[in-house]
C-alpha cells in the first residue's frame, strides 16, 4: 500500500530530524517544534514519488468505489435537503 509507505517515510523523516536536532544540541521544547516544521518541508521535497503514488492509489480506490467528488457532494446536498424538508414540515 503506497499510503502506508508514504506515512512510514514521513514518520522516519520526523524521527531523523528529531535525532539530528538533538545531536546538534537542541534540548528544549523547540526540538519537537522545529522537527515538526522541518519534516513536512523535507517530505515535500524528498518524497514526491511516494506522495504521488499514494495520491494515485487513493484516487483509484475512490473511483473503484464509484464515488466522484461531484457525486459525493450531490449525495450530501440531497441528504441535507431531505433533513431540512422534514424539519420544516
């Protein structure tokens, strides 16, 4: 599953950033804060392939389930309309 792979790689980047910052001497609460900012930035640059694979996998899964963005929005709108109609009767 590409989504699991991407998630594990992002967690590994966070752990790596945390470890490098710790070894660099950062020992305060900023350690986690800076690692939390650095890891997504690094993942955006370094993990393009796994990110694209995960996005494609999610889109394919959604298409196999027969859901499109428009169909899901239409179903939500129809349900909301029905609830409002029942409430005003």
